[in-house]
C-alpha cells in the first residue's frame, strides 16, 4: 500500500486529514514487513502506528501490552469506530477465552490485545498457531530489557513466541529509551536488522520545574489553586495517594486517588470520573496513566522524586497533550536524595542476605534439601517476615533476584482469584423459592457469564459482576457468601497471597549462582539511573528541557525559556540590566548639573527601563524633576 491508502484508512476511521511526526514512516516500515522500533514520547500517537496497518494488512495483529485497563480502553475505542478488536486478560472465563481465540481463527477480529504472560499459556499457543497473524506489536517495549527502568521477565517470552511464526514482523513501541535500551530491545526481540524511527522528545509547551518544598501538601495545594484545568499528582506510596487526596478535598480542591491495590471496578470508576472532568485532580502511584488519552492536563506534580528520568519523563509528559501551555513540577530536597539511595540499596540486598532468604523460605515452606522441584506453595509474605524477622522492602527484591536467577517462580496469578461451583443441578435451581431478588440476579448473571459451573470451579470476577449488575462490589461479595451458606454454590473468595514455585530442587545456599546479568549489571544500570535523576533535580544551571533531551541522546543548544532554571536566568539578566542602567543614570547626573530629560533618553537604555529607573530614583528622593529637567539631590 502507498501513503495515500494509509491516509484513506486514517480519514475513514479516525477523521484525521494526515499523520503526525513519524507515524507514517513507522506504518510504511511495518507495512513492508520490516521489524520496526518506534520511539515516540507520551502523546505522540503510538496507537495509530499499529492500528492503521492492522486494517491495511490481511490477518490478525497481536498487540502485547502489560496493562488490562489499556487493553479494555483501546478495544472499546476501536469498536466504537467500527473496527473489530478483542482482548484476553486475567479474570475472563475459560469459555470466553476459547470463544475469543476461535473467533480469531475464523477471522472475526483485526486486532487482539494480550498480556505478555498469556504467551506462556498452552491454550493460547495452540489456538493462535491456527491464526493468520499479520504482525506483532509490542507496546511498552522497554519492559523487555534489563537496562530499562521497568523490566518485566514475562516480556522475554516474546522472542520464543516469534519462533512459531518467523516470517511475521514485529513492531516495538516505547515512549522512553536511551541508546543502550534501543539496542537491547532490538536484540531481545530478535530483529532481523536494526530499524529505528525516532520522534523528537522535545515538548515546547511543557515547562519543567524543580521546586524545593517547604511543606509538600501546602505547596501542592498552592500550585493547584494557581492553575486551571485537570491535574495529576504522582506519589511513591499508596498511603500517600489517599492522604494527599483527602487533604486536597478538605481544602476545596476536588481530588480522588488511584493505586494498584484498589479493586478494578473502583479504579475504572475513578479514572472515568477524572477523564470526564467530574474530579479535577488524580492523586496516584505510577500504576496510573499509561494509555490515558486526556488532552487538557495542565499540571503534573511529583510529590516525591521517581527513581529514574525515564519514569519521570513519561509521567511528566502526560501534561499538555493538546499542545497548550502546561507545567510538570518535581518537588525535591535532600529527603528525596536519601530516599532514592535507600530504595536502590534495598533493591539489591547483599548476596549473603539473598542466600539467607533462600534458606528461610525453605524452612518456612518446609522444603527439604534436594526436594521442592516444581512444587508450588502459597507464600504469605507478612507471616514470613514476622517469623524470620525480615522487612518486605528487602525480602521482595531478594525473592525477585532468586526468581530471575532461575530458582523460583514468584507470582500472584489466576489461582488466587475467586472461584465458584454450583452445588445444585440446573433444574434444582429453578425450583428454589427462598432467594431474594438480588440473589436471583447474581445467580442468573453467573450462569450467563461463566460456563461449566455445574462441573468444576470457575474463576470469577466480582468487580465485573458488580459493574454489570449496577451493584457495589461488597454487595456482590455478601450475596455470594449468602448463596454459599445456603449450599447453592461453593464460593472461594480471592486470597491476596502470592505463590512460589520451585523451578529447581532445593540446594545449599552457598552453592547458589546469581549471574552478573541479574545482579551486578542490573545494579550498575540502576545506580546510573538514580544518579541521573539526582543530577537532573540538583542541577540548577542547565535548562531542564536540555537536560532531559540530552539524557535521551538528543542534542540541542536552545534553552526552553520556561523552566525554573531559564526563568531564574531571566531574572538575573533583568537585575543586571537594572543595575547597569541605574549606574549609567547616576554617572550622567553626578556632575551635579541640571540635565534635560532628553539627554537621559540618549543613553543606551530601553525606554521602559529608563522610566522605571526615574520612578525609583524619584521615590527614593535621589533626584528631582522640574519641567523637563532632572538633577541629583544626593551624591552617589
């Protein structure tokens, strides 16, 4: 297809006249069957680069993305445009997953969104082998590299997945990547040849500001009161999100909060309230924002400093996507400096400590030496920490390092989700007379949504049931408990307990091998990222925008003129101009003679500045003016 054909698709479904930036370059590259990496900052229009060619090419485009909320949002938007798309995510019934995959085989969809974890599913791999795949899109591609700021081991499955269909090209997309990350993404995805398209990271409408806080909450309230439009306040801890939102509401600024620990229905509701403008301020951890297409965010505030420039730049870039003047403010002081160093230290505990955690887990789970291979255990972290006197902030990183070294799988997967099985047969259900109307509604919804409930336990999603029945989630929970007590169903609520599966037999901890790629190399890269964000926050001499661009390998000599560094320089320049002009006037009048005002106007001083100087000197009784003459009252 040529460029005009792609533009026709764009106009038909998106009603845009033309592509922006490097969108068409990326589309044509993947359209030609070439492995392609696109670097586009937040708001650059990444989704267009795979959705348009998905409609242009024959077959199914598989989109791999880490966020369920993003999948649902994009599928919903595509369906509204008349484009057939679907998603498979945790919480769906097996029947629904099978139905979706079989529809893919029959050609019912043009795009299928999945998480990277889905690629290891035997059912998915079996079904997808019968599908004609046009190309694979890897969103948030920085997650595949250990040099990135958000490494996720499940992304490493993609390279193996590609081996099933070696002729199918891959399109990788990310908003933030250094040169090392760019190279590693292409290597990890098995690019046949390097092929990168870069969009400038310059966002001239955003003023990047670093501010030394006096009182963080008061400072945030003041900034919000002085700006208009929607805002996001990023925090590093879940409790900070709730506390900050409550503080803002008490002080007359509408706010809600969002973090990964909230129920999915609550998260969706709060996200929609903010997107629709019913709530002005979203206070959130980094769990919020990816895939959010809200154009009128005027202010993004970081209440605490994130641990990398990549994370900061992506979150800050959610401001001003409509191109209008916006602000991204980072609150930073020595407390942030210490917190970053402490978090880095906790993320890479000493190897001896990691070995001790390995032994303690074996004692906790009662795994004997030489045993445990492929055994799976519930792992209550809080109880483990209490029993063995550990802190979660260091235990979780130690377990992750052991997992990445190949000794464990550590996960919070579908087996933790709520399960239901009917204890009565279908015909017995119809004879029930003692259920309340709401109980009947829940029973009917279960039957309509999940298949196989009379044969085996099925995973269910209380949030989905609540949303579809227009009930609160707690109400659905209590109804399911009541039905279970009546022996109509057996309901096993979700347990928020992770699992550990031994991938090797237990061995002596001193014989553990923790590879440099897992520990030393990742630690070095993490140290570099922390050092970079500290240098950015503490460097008050170089334009903020120039610092950010330089980090991503983009050179520019032009200052933005809008950040705190540039504004301070403007103030300094103005002060210098004032002092010079004042000296010139004083030197002219120091001869103690009367001078025509016209004489002063001949000096190399702008008229506005000369008027300010004259007003100042008159008010300070340094000069007097009579008619069109001026003279010095006090010698200087």
